[in-house]
């Protein structure tokens, strides 16, 4: 295996680990429930997953549209802030971890387990006035590092039309299947793999649907939210502040339509596309960063659907992704491309199934797959970087009211990545077992 | 054709005869029915009744040269207590309870006051609501929710014709208010069978009471209820007096 | 020995009687509950079932309206206006006369549109079937729906064209029926009686302020406005005017009321053109000149 490839694999793995290690900051905001006196279950199928009513509330700019949305209606002691944390016990198993042996490096199965904490999210959101809404999510990693997960203002219902809403700041892309509302919390299961996928050796971290991005967004929806449209202009820096490494932009577009299928529920179909440019070199030979240059294209496009069969529902997601060969090979754009270099492309997606027994008990399982269709270099094994993952969990909410949320979540998750074993380059299998007490208030 | 005629004619004759018998029967029984009379007194000092400020609606205040007072407790000379409804709460035979007076009860809105302030009425008895004022009233009876009567709320602008309605179930008592003139409130006391309402002199009378033993209940909006046993014999009025104690 | 057996048999029979009566009682209430859970709602082609509505009610409504539908949910204490008590079967938004039950469509429309200036949100994002099921369950709380039929639906003739005469005539209706006593001469909810209003549960209540430009309590169209004052809002001070307004006069009033709102309506333009001044409350004391 060429050394650059191995280095890149390590880098990619590192990136994936970072992504997976990030506690997904998910949104279930008891401050809203307190404000309006509705139980969590009014907006959430089972929190943090939204139902049609919650999605409409969100799309209206955190407004119920009953002329009581402005904070002037709130008791002055009302504070639009909620906190979320998940103390847990988990067990992580990886079948091939590079370890030192007298002969150099070798692989070994490593299992770690113990008590742990998630990061903490401070979920502060609501309205500044009628039709001006905001969200501010200072988020602390479990290591203590603080950051702004989300920070935006939104002007809602301009021209008195639900079709004209503008958002500015750092926000989650308009994913109807929101990773911020994922039902799982373990290291492996707590993220949608396809929302963060980067091919082996690729340096483009900017096409991740699951990461909050900086930019502005127009969003429009029909009054009952059955039709939704949005377009966002984003800085291609994956949500990093201070313009450290980009002068390029990406666009994210999505449209979906829901259908009232009578007794079965409200089903939704949609499509999305993300087109953008990302810089190919940001470091000089001395390792110092400078303003990113050499922008090259990337694209992500696909479709999704939410299908309800009464208590059973399926969330389907599909993506086709492609990066410029320079991005795919982590090559600066002023370097010559190696012979045969091509755009890496891949297809991936997942099927997530929920069985909502009642608002206080939900079973979740998810099958995920990612298949490389073209590697950046034809010499690379065609399956390098392919991902298969499976997650099963349930969430039980012993209490359900409008002041706080509490869930107990046991979970088991498995993942296999082709060609990603650190030394032998064979497949890497890992698993997470998790039991956590997810609470917010 | 003839065969159809004949039974019809016989039927018609029978109906006429039956009706005649029924009406004479009623007259006969009326003559043999008894009567309960009496008076109501208030022991102690009656609370002060505040004068009503009608200045918010000049059409009301203009109708009164002297101030009008609230009517929660209306006492005549010698402590006689008005607006007490006396009715038979136990022992009434079903036939007497079912009889409904044909004369409608009039509920007048006059001088932005209810006249009467307290009205007794039989279940199903016609209630005629009149607006004699040159202003709009809304008449808003509020029966106990969940009971047999259902509240309503109707506007009656000046010059509107009276309307009639009735109550479906016994209820002591249904508060009535006019939201436009917040001082306007009164009570409709809906009972089955004979009832009497005391006047300023405190006297009341229950007519057409069939002979028998009964429990009488006297109800006052401020002082609540009292009961007494009474035995009524034909042709001779029984006398029952009630005394309420001022709080 | 004999005495003891008598005691035992007495005790036993007492126990049997007690158990039997308890069983009867339990049966009666259970029967009642089962009967009520058979409640259906019919909205157009939709049929809603109380049994299907129950989980939805527990998911969406219970926080305010409470587990037994009495409007005493855990959040009721923080809410003003208070949530509706469904057990009484009294509803504000009806197409039926005052004192009668609303139709299923009325209730369906109410949960779809929510109630302005209250905590009741618009629930129309829910599926049509879910809303129909919820209506059936809401109806199951009140014995009235088992015993009574909804009142006859108010017939609203088509809206006539807006004319100067009608807006002017509407003002005369506004003056004569004394809407201004509560709603104020300019519709700003500041009439002489506005501060004293209470609802049927003795809670203070405000008249609608036309100047806010919000939707009305029971809808936003001209027909909704017509229906509101003709049927009245039961359990509030707003009475029904159906007995004393002819359809023509009612439409006149609708047009005048529209001119009180801040929106740029044709009615407002006409009122401006006519130079229509707010009515003089003292003039209203004079007898009607019609």
C-alpha cells in the first residue's frame, strides 16, 4: 500500500472518529413545551424526533401561530433555555487496532468500557418578537471544549406569507430527516454515516450534511407544511468560524411534499442537492495555515422519504456523492494529477424503522450502507471505504409532560468499514453497546 | 268510504267527550285542592344595599330620579323578606308535579334592572323575555353546567319584540346576568309543581296544592334554603312561616 | 352454635348484597364509558372514532385539557384564557344557535384553526383523519353529545357587494345593537362595559379588539364574522344576535366591522371616502330613527 494512502486513511479515520466522537447535539427543547404548555409528545413523535405538528412549529419559526408567540405574552420569569445531557455506560469494541509489538505495528482487538458523559447542550431558542425567531446552542464537549453549535436569527412569514422566511447564522441544513434529532446516542449509532462520509484519502470535510453550516437560508412552506422548499447559501468551511480555511461557497437545496394517507398517517417524499466548492490546500510546507485556495467542486444529491403505517414508520435516505479528483486525492490544485485520477463517487443511504408503541416507548433500528462506485485512483480496491452499519435501540420515557424530558435508552450498534484496518488494510469492524439516561429540562 | 267515516266519527265523538270529562275533572280537583300561604321574615339587621352606579350608561341612569339599590336582600317594613321562592320539594304526586301553568312568566328588563329580580317558574312554563329599555341588553342565564338546563346568551336591542323560551329541568336557581350592564343580575327558580315568591310584605302563596303531606323549601339568594313540613287539607289554606337569620 | 350460624349467614348475605351492588355500579359506569367510547364524528366523508382519538388526545391535548377533559390539565393553571372543559359540552365556535351543541364540522374547524389570543394552536398539520378521531374523543367527554343533537346550522346567504350604503347602514346596526358597549366606538375593545366582563365561570374576559387586525376567534372570513355575532360565543359575554338581525343587516354589520380593522379593505376605503366618524355614544341614547 502506498504510504500516502496509508497516511490518508489514517487521516480519514481520524476525521471519522472526530465526527463520531462529537456528541450529536440534538434538539428537544423543553423551553418550548414550557412556553406553550404542550407535552413533549405534541411536537415529538418521541423526542427528539419531530412529528408533523412539531415540524410545522419549527418551520413557522418556533411559532404556534396563535398570536401568543411573541415573548411579550410570557411571564417575565420565563427563560427560553433548556439543558441536555446524557450520563451513560458504554462499551466499545474494535476488532483491529494498531498496537506496538516488538516487530513494529500489529493489530489487536480492543474493548473499552466504562461510565461516561455526553457533552452538554444549552438549547436556547424561541422568538424575539412575532415572526423573528432565534436559536442559540452553546454546546460543550464532554471534554469541556465549548463552541457554538447553532446561532441564528430567522425572519418568518415575511410579506405575511409562509413562503418567505430567511435565516442567517450557523444552522442545521434543512434535513427533514434530521441528524440533530437522531434517536440514538452511542458512538457508532449516534450519527448517520452518510451524513458525514468522506472517501478514503479524501480531504473534503465540507460536504457533510450532518454538520451545522454558516450561511443564509430561504425557506418556504405551505400553510399546513405539506409542501416545503428551501435553498441555502453556505460558506464552505463546515461551520468553522473566523473564515480560517475557505473563500468558497456551497448551495443546499431541498424540496419535499407530504401526503395525507388517511388512516396510515402523513407521508413525505423529497429530494435534495448540495453543490459547492472546497479549497484543496490550506497549509504551506511549514505547516502554517493560510487562506485556502485552489477551490474544486463537490456535489451531494439524493432523495428521502418518511412513510407511515400507523405506528410503524420508515425513514429512507439516499445519497449520490462526488468530489473533484484533487479533493479525492488530497492534492493541492497546483500539483499535477496522477495518471488515471478521477472523481471519487459513491452511493449510500439508510433505512431507519421506528415502532412508536405510544409517546413513551419507541423502538428504533437502522440499516446503513455506503458503496464506493469509483475510487479516486483506479488502482485502489473498489470496496475501499465501504460502510455497513446496523443499530438497534429503544427509548423509554417514564414521564411525559411539558416541563422536562427524561429517556432511558439502551442501544447496540455495529459497523464494518472495508479496507480500513490500520495495518493490514482489511476490513475494520467495531461495535458499541450503550445505556444512557437522556434528560433535558 | 262509509266504513271509513263511521269509526272516524265515533273516534271524534269519543275525543270530545274525553276532553270534556278531563276538563271538568280538572275543575273538580281544583276546587278540592288546598293552598299554602305564609310570610317570610328576616331576623336581625339587613345588610346595606349599595346604590348602583349606572353612569356608564346614561340611558339607564336617566330613567331613575333616585338611586337604585342592589337587590341581593330586599326587606320590607317589619323585617319582611322579599324574593324568597317557596316550593314543594318532597311529597308531590306525579300528576301535580307534571301540571304546567299556561300563563307565561314575564321577565322584563326595565330601567336596566330585572323585573322581577327573582322569578319562580315551572319546568316547561313559558318564559317571556321583554326589553322595555331604550338600550340593548344581553340576557344570559347560566344554569349549572352538566345539569339538565343549557345556558344561552341572546342580545335584545332596544325595540326588539319579546321572545319566549322555557327551561327543561328543575334548577334552584339559575343566575341571569346582562354582561353589558354588570349590575344587572337576577335568578330564575325552576321547580316542578306549585310555587310562590314572597313580595315586599314577605307574603307568599302556593295555589292548587292537592291535599297531602309535603316538605316545603324556601330559597333565598343570599340566605340559602330552609325546609318545613306541612300538611294540606282540601279547602283550608295551610299557613307556614319562614324566618331567615341575617348573617 | 345456631346463633353463630345466623351471624355468619347474615354477614355472608350482606357481603353478597354489597358485592352485587358494587358489581352493578361498576357495570353501569363501565357500560357508560363503553357507550361513550363508541362516539363517532362525521365530517364530510370522514368518520372519526373515539377509540382512535384517545391516544391522539393523550399525545396532543392532555397537557391543557386534562386526562378527563375537564380543562384542568397540568398546564391549565398557567394559561389564560383557560382551556375548555369538554365535560360541559359548551363551545364558543358554533354554526348552531346559542345554547345548542355545535356540529362535528364546527369542532373540526376549531381544532384546525386554533383559537386566536389563546394557547390553543392550529392543529391542521395533523391528518384529516386524526382530527376527526380527536373530535369523536372530545365529544365522548360530555354526556350532552349522547343525549342531544346539534342545533340547526345557521344559513348564511351569499355576501352582497360592498357599497357605501351598506357600510353606512352597518354603522347604524353597530350603533343600534350597541356592539360598542363592549367593543368600543372604534372597535378597540374599550367600550364602557369592557372592563367589567366576565365569562360563565366568573373569570375576567376581554372583548375582541378589531384594531389588532388579528383573525377572529372563530375564523377569518366575512362569513365567519357573520356567524360569530349571529350565533354568539357560548360561555362568554358575546350574545347571539340571530333573533334581532335580518341577514341584510347582518351583512351590513360585517362590512362596517371590516372598516374598523387596520387592513386595507374595500370597506375601509369606503369609510374613509365617506368620512365616516365613529358613532357618538350619547347619540345612541336617542330612540331609533329608522
